C-alpha cells in the first residue's frame, strides 16, 4: 500500500498513565475511505488511541501521521466526536451553538463565526434531524438527541477523517439507525471513519474494517479477513463465538 | 453625596464588574474553590511586593502577587497529580500554608508595614478614595480606581477576543485540544486574569469577600439564563448592583462596606434561587406538583379506558380502586371534568370523545417513548395547567 492512500498511519505508539502502559507499541495503518470499528474490552485503550492520534494525550513514544503529515498540520481534515459523558450538558448553551463550535477550527484564534458558519451549523442540524431543536438548551435534549448534536458538530467540520468515541452509547434504536446511516453516507462520499464501538454483534453489519485492541494491537483489516473467533478470543481473553457470516 | 462617597461606589462597581467576568468561567469550570485558594495564597506575594515597592497599588506588586496565585494553581495540580489526594484536599493543603506564610511575614514586620490582618481579610474600601493618583501635581482620582479600571478594561478585551476559545475549552476540553485551541494555555490564561483581578480587588474588599464577588454573581446568573453571553452580562449587572446597594446598606447600618456588599450578594442569590422563572425552587416545586397531577389524571383516564363495566366506573368505587385519598381523587375528577374529558351521570364516570383521544395519545407516548410524541403531548399537557 502506498503512503498516499493511507488516511492514518500510527507508528510504534506507546502511551502510559503513571508509568503503566495503556497502549503498547501500536502500529496501525488505516486506508482512506473505510468505516472502521475499534473494538476491545474495557481499559483496552480504545479512547486513548483516538485521543493520542488527535494530540489530546501526549504519547511517550511513537508518531502519528494523517495523510502523511503530522496531525497538527492536518487539523482541518479531521473531525472528532468525544464521548457524550465527557462534557457538562448543563452548560449554558443551545444545540445550534454547540454545532457552531465545529466551525471554530477552520476559523482559528480570535476570528468569530459569521453568517456562513451559522448557515452551515443549521444545515448540519437538519442532516441529523435536529433542526426543530436548534434553540433548545442542551440539558433539555434526550441522550439520543445530544448524540445527534455531537454528530452534527462533526459534520459541520466537513472533514476527511472522522473519529468517534462510542457514538451509540446510551442512544435509542431510532437514533442508532439514523447515526449509522449518516456514517455509511459519509463513507460513500469517500470519507474515512474511525469509531470506538462496544456492541460486537453489530460490527459486521455496520463496518467494513475493524481493529482489535487490547493494550497491544491484536489485528486490523477488512471485516471478512480479521473478524473471526480467533481474534475475538485473543482480544477478550475468553472463548468468543460470534457468527460472522449470518 | 460627597465625592468620597461617589468614589467608593465607583471603585466598588468596577471591582464587582472585574470579578464577575472570570467568575463566570470559574463557576462553569467547577473551579469556584480555586478563587478562594488564590485570594488567600496571594498574601505572601503582596507582603513581599510591599517590602519592595512600599505601595499597595503598584503594578509590580500586583504582578508579583498574581504570580503567587499561579504558583497556587500549579502546586494544587502537582499535589493532585500524585494521585494520593483529591483536588479539594490539595486546595485545602496549599492555600492555608501560603496564607500563613503571609500572616507571619506581616506579624514579624508589623512596625514597618502598613498592612494589618483585618484589612487583609475584609478590605478597606472606606479609605480607598484617599489614596490619590497624582500626575505632575494634578489629582487624577483614586489610585485603586485606576488600577481596577485598567484590570477591568484588560479583562473585557481578553474576554471579547477569546470568547469563542474560552467557551469551547470550558464546554469540551477534548474538542478544544483537537481543534488546536490548547486547553492548557486557556486554563493558565484564565488563572492569570483571575489572579490579577483578585490581587487588584484585594485592597478594596479583602481576601474573603473577593470570593463572593467572583462566585455569587455567576451562580445567580446561572439560575436565570441558558446563554453564556447573557450569563456574563447578567453577572456583571448583578455584581455592580450588589456593590452599590451594599454601599448604601452599609451607610444605613453604619457597618462594614464590604460586609454589606456580600450580604446583598447573598440576599440577591437567595431571592433568585427561590423565585427564578425556570430553575427557581418555587417554580420547580410548582412544576413537580403539576406533573404529579398530570400523572394522576392519566392513570385515572387509563383506568376508565380499560373498564367498560359500570361497577368499575362508579365514583365511590374509583376512589377505593385506584387507592387515592379523597382530596386527590376530587382534584383529578374536577380537572378531567373541567377539560371535558369525562362526563358523570348517576355517579358513573364515562370518557368523552376528547378524553378517549387524549388517552390514546398518552398511551402511544408511554408505549413508544418517541421524542416527537413527547413534544406533542407536552404541548397538550400545557392546556391543562391552571
């Protein structure tokens, strides 16, 4: 695979909290245009992997490149959806305003969002079916609605790569389907998506690429090649049987 | 009103406005206690600065003391990072230690230094007008007004310039970092502004009351609005109002100015806490009562919907059956009657067409729990209020 076709390339990445390795010598290559799940047990370092790719956590070793360049030169190509629980939903702001935050990156320091950004924010809200709630204070939204607002915030960034940390956590079935449809649409448009995912049952249905992670990288590749009992057992440490080809 | 009185009110208002702005971000970041820590631990900085400059309003003293404020924040973070104690404990360890160093420094040098502990804790607003700024022999007004005025202008400018960055890093530090707005830089920027503001305000209102000026207006505004910009404006207005009202309360009672200002801040918060339109205690209690009645109404209607036999729909029987007290069932029956949802003939209750429709809607919502259904029912429920 040539360097140009790789959306994300992680080399020898090691991250430690208080001298305890959370990620150990991770090598990972994600080709452009895949919809990839990162799976692994609790404490496997799934969120940490995303956060260290995005420079939110400093690794103790290794490097990351986005389309061949360091992340800090490629910020505008990348959108990030953190875990819903990572923010205070009582913050005094509205759904539209949270989505508008997605435009801040392209504006840079000091410059303020104008009409163009506000219009883009409303369009993104429309895409996730949240336009009627644009002026709603964010604590007045249901869990699924909050997750849609987060997704709209990533959409407004109009990025090439989307990182999402458990976008299906605590959402209702309707929202889950709405979100996965949007993710599939993004992939069709040539975007690359990296999603931390918990529900192993839905992996083959939702994704076309998967990475198994448990402190070390166990396997990565197309679902058909690597989503098997052997890798599941290696990752989760117990005999795991998931019917892959149902 | 004498010019000294006017000066005091002006200084108090400027101090209140300057404190309210960083206070909003501290409250939203759940860092209110940090302002308490900074306001105490800057004391050694102020004392040492005073040894050097011999002037409480000197910019060098203010910067030196503000550095002590930043040191406090760093020390708290270092202790917290060891993982041995939690943040509140770390704060409780750092600031009394630094404060007591300041207290000892004052006590050891009591004869050379024009600072006493009372002034440190409560401020000396009443004397502030007498320390004048003289430029080429001309009286330019009270020095502390110039100092706090400058701090206020700088704070407002920074807040306007970096409003978007402060907002995103306060709401979602992870996204802020990913977008390239370093939360660490913004955190220390905010801590620096807070420290400088606290040092500037310290002379006027003292170590304890400056905390009230930072936290109380923000906490009050938080109950009144769901918009960050409005919260900032409201905080400033509430702070300025309390400062001026506090001055006149002190005048009336012949009591401490800073003490009266804080009392007013406390009273204003209490009033808003009780009477705020959405988040106030009374409005919350009223809403809960409404919701209980609505749930009772639905229970009652569902029961009627489920039973066609007359015995189940007899007024007295209903009371026994649903196991409600007389008053409650009477309220519910009256509410249902008033809204034309039921008719009563010979003590037998029947659903009307409207009642049946509403019950169907409520059932659908309960079964599907769909958001769009909630919206619809919420609007309908509103019709039944009052």
